C-alpha cells in the first residue's frame, strides 16, 4: 500500500477558491483505479490544508500524478498556493497503533493481542505521549520492531 500526505499553504484570501478546486480534484481522484481514499483536511494552522491519499500500490500513486485531472487542476491550484507544497510518500507498515498487516501472525483482523497492547501502552508512556501519531515515523518503526520482538521499553529510573 502507498500513501501520500501533502501539506499546502494557500495565499491569503484564496481559501474558498482553493477548496472549490480541491473538491473537483478529490471527486475525480476517488474514481481512479487503485485509489483507496483521497481526502482534503483543513489544518489548525491558518490557510494550511493537507491531502491524505491512499493507493493500492506505487503504480496507482504514479498513475494519479500522471492523470489529466491531477495535472489540470494542480496547475490551477498552484496559482493559489503560498510556496511549494510539502509531500510525504509513505509505504504501509504495521505500527503500534494496530494497523492491519500483511503478516497474519502479527495481527488478527487489525487487532493487537493483549501482550502487544500492553507493550504499546508502555512504549507510549516511555515517550510521554498518549497517541502514536505524536511520534515521528523513525521512532514508530523502532517501536514496531521492539513490539514484534516482545521488547519492553527500558526502565527510566535505571540510569538515575
């Protein structure tokens, strides 16, 4: 699976125009073969929007950026942007939040077993967060590997 997260800052006063164009892009993109989801989110930051896109594979994601509607609407949206967008290209990985996995031994129907749930909670407390989305992808990957290996986080008081 492939995901793309694109963060876009819009010029002052162009939010409504941007949203109108984006609505067309969302509607057309959702009809593409291999598109699992395509959504636009408004950030808490002023004039900032985030596209979150999910595709069956990299070929579907590549087909999207080569599509006529993406190129046509993208050019129109570009005139409304305040700077270049920031894009993250992501590949699916099972992380501590219980995402579905291609490995049936690591998760059943996307649910974590009790031991993994316990380890997830321990690792989140270790990093002082309540939600895995507060951590960067590198830390999440390290946590995922530790959980797969059954490793608990180190005791914080051991080094005091």
